[in-house]
C-alpha cells in the first residue's frame, strides 16, 4: 500500500482533508503549485483537480519513462 506525508505535498489548508476532498481539490492544493499554475494547466490540458492531474496521460507517460530509466540502475 502506498503512503505519503501529506504535510510535504499539500498546502497547509489541505493537509487535514480527506482523500476524496484532496482529489477533488484544485491543483493549487499541491505545495508549490500556484493559482496561476492551475489556470495554465486548465487552459493547456483541461486539468482542474488533483485527480485530473494524476490521470493526465502526459504525466503517466513521463512516470513510465522515468521508471524505465531507473530500471537498469
């Protein structure tokens, strides 16, 4: 089972929320992602929520490539 330190990846306002609330949150709920970044993600890729970002095919492709790059190490 995967685990993550929510304090490290979420803005403080979101750290105590439930997982469904976090997934439905705007991407700016992620630490280091500004409201403007969220607007640009929405304009470019239709990404509105944390869940949308996680499901974005380009993110999945990049993750797969990164895994391939570390598989031989």
